[in-house]
C-alpha cells in the first residue's frame, strides 16, 4: 500500500532456499555470501543488490517482520542528496550522523535507503566480506560497540545471535569515517520517530525495558503499549528477534495497535 500510494515499485524476491535465492537474484555475490556466518546479511545484501540493478533509482529496504505505519514520509525525503540513509536509535538533528562511533552504537539496519550506483555496491560487498565473522569474534574485536553509548555502556551491536549486520555496518563506518559524508541519518525524537520497534526476546527485553514478561503475548498486551512509539511520523515498525510465530503475533499486534494502516 505504501509503495502504491507514492507511485513506487514494489520488488518481491522469492526462492525455495537461500542458495536458490542467491543464484537467482545476485549470482555476482554468491561466492562471498556462501561464506557468511550471518544468517541475515547475505539475503539482505542480495535483495538490495538485485533491486538496485533492476532499474530502481533508490531502494527502501524493510525487514520482513516490519510494517509501514505512516506513509507520509517519502524515500526522496529520507535520502536527500546523499547515497544512503540510515535510522539511528537516539535523539539528534536529522541529516548529521554524528561521529562514526555514535553511528555504530545506534544504527538500526531494520530499514534503510540506498541510492543506485557504485557507492552502494561497494558498501554491500564490504559488508558481505565482514559477514564471515561470528558473534563471539566480533564482540572481542574492534568492531564491538560496548562502551560507545554512555547511556547504555553494556550494549553491543555485535551481540545479536546470528545477526551481525548492524555490527559490521557500524564497523565499516568506524574504519572508513569518510562514508559519513555520503550518508544521511534520521533520528528518533521525543515527538516523532520514523523507525520504531520492539525486542521480542526476554534477555533483550530485560536489557532494554527492565521487564521480563512470561510471554510475548503478555508483553505486547500488557507492557509494551505504554512505551510504544507514537504512530504519527512512524514510517516503519520492526518486530525484532523472537520465533517465527512470535514475529507473526507481533506484526498482527502492531497492525491492530496502529489502526490497521500498515503493510504486512
């Protein structure tokens, strides 16, 4: 509905398996992707790569466990005159990404925009190259973000089990801070947050919200509504972590909570 309302194309890429997906949609990347430890980076990189090479001027990626809530914000507004736009889970002035350390500590890869061209292709290839490293290695490497956020010093982007794209993306920006010159960042704020979401796994809920509900259903029904982001200005809501069934439950909850106006 979001793509249709704004006159965008909607690219749906399907396959029977990950290997088939890579072979069908991005054979140029298959060698790097097959060596990846990360479960998510190869599919995400391949999907964006395929869309950018399929005549798209720019691509807005949203994870499959996300819904579009408020579609008044367009891709061109997110991207501006830059090559990429990312969402940061912190407050700030949209446009400026802050320092490379600040970017790494707060970037959320559940949704982002890349402009078609060699800059985006190099970034995707570099991130694929880093996707071979597992969580334990990254947590004990210079890529770790532990200690970078003074408000949450124990948080580490490299800690998401099997999912390393936020960690490796931040690592690329820390080792190549010139990337910030071609990147626009969109921040959360007290009144409006273009990217919102909820952590479904108990360990992360305790760390992020200070609560430990007995189930995802209880958490979404009784706890999270009080702290959920406002619908106004919320472009994408992301259900992070959890099992497939819990993700489905979360997407159904978010669709109902935000008035049923989003895309599943």
